[in-house]
């Protein structure tokens, strides 16, 4: 049963990766746009930029559009109309909660529910912080000028009050956990606040994103077990970070023109024509770390079979996506 649970966990990793990388191939820009919007990467145009960006109406977007008009800017500010970013924040939590379950038992549904609510709130808080930091940049870029703060739909003060409300609710969720997890969860707030600044000062903002998005790999385990087991939590956290480096580097290549023009940095601009080699290295590191998790927790054949499928999927995506979206721009500029 433990091996089967591990296999399901890795299949979830594969599914999340497929959603992100599928978007980078130009088939559905809605999904990567939403995910990177937790912080600063959400810079895809909202409409009217050609057939590749004619996005179907999603249920979440329909819900936001049907909400009372005064509420809609706040719902868009926390990206409720683009839920994939919430999933990417939530998935590492489910990995560790699932792995922490006793052999033969399902994951703790109460914990899964708490972390789901926390993911929605903290993703929304991160989007709000990002847009407050980036409002001057957003006003200068057509693709981001329609964000609620940049467009003037919400003032900076209103955003600050809204942020306080989200963080207060998130604190309520956090206080439902044990003391160790409360302290661990509170420590992540520094990452949430500072990540949007990283693209101004380093070519590795994707690393900062990985550190932030995958904090749940540590927190989920401690919420179930009472503390972190370094032999499991650290390689799981590391694997999530490398996964984030893969998908967000591919996504960053879609924004590299504007990033270069306005002076922002990213791994896409750093790796340039060597992107495929870097992503291949991250993939090897991710698979190695997940294999170590499996060994340390006693996983069985289904886990490693699913892990092999993840590796094959990533190899295909890196080869197909990078050749189309990453290299051609540099050859022509």
C-alpha cells in the first residue's frame, strides 16, 4: 500500500508538470500564466494577442466574472480566476502528507483540506504582494497594465488591507497545526514577501520561487508527524525546487523579451542557448532526490515505475518545448 501511495504521489508530480509544460508549447497559455502569477511572472496578455492566446473560459474565471462587480478586482488580484498556481503550491503539501501516512492508510483528509485552504490564501497573498511591488513595472507593460493595482481598480492602501485579511485567515489555518508546524509555516512568510524582488537583483528568481512554492514539502510532513524527518523532507523539498526550476525556466522564456527590455532577470536569460542542458541537469537531480526519498521511506516497485514515467515525460517535454520556445529567439537576436 505504501508503494502504491508513493506511485500515486509521483503521478501527481507528473500531471502537474504536464500542465505547466504543455502551456509552454503554446497550446494553452492560461495555465502557466496563472501559475507564475503567484509572484512576478504572470505577464501573459489577457486577450487579443493572436490565436495561441485565445484561452477558453475556465470555470474559475466564470465564477470570478459572475461575482459582484466590486469584488471582482480583489478576486483577480488573488488570481482566483487562474487556479493552476494554487495547485502548484498545494501539490508539494500533498506529497509530504501522503508520504507521512501510515502504511495501509489513506492520507489525512483533514490535513489535506487545511492545506488546500492555506494554499488558496497564501497564493492570493503572494499575488497581492507581487502586484504591490511590481505596480510601476506593470504600468509600463501592455500585458500587465490590466492588473487591478496597475489599472487603478484597487489602490495600494486597499491592497494592503486586503493582504492583511488574507494573511489573517491564513494564520487561522496555520494555528490549527502543531507548534512545530506553526513556527515552520511562519518562517515561510519571509520568502513570500521577498521573492518578487529577486528578479531585480539576481538571474535566479526561479530558485527563490522554488524555495517558496515547495515549503509545503516540509510543512505537510511536520503537520502529520510533529516534526520534520530530514532524511525524507530535505530530498523531497530539493526535488520540488528542481521541478520548479524546470517549469518556471521554460515559462520564463516566454517573457524574456520584455524582461530584457525592462531590466528584469531570469534563468531563461542566464541559460540562453544552454537551457536544455541546464534543465536536463535539474531533471536528473529531481529524479535522484525522489529516488532517495523512496529509499529512505521504504517505497516499492510502483513508486519507482511511476518515477521512471516522470523522467520519460520530462525528457520529452524538455526536448520538444525548449527547441521551440527557448533557443530560436537567441538565434535571431
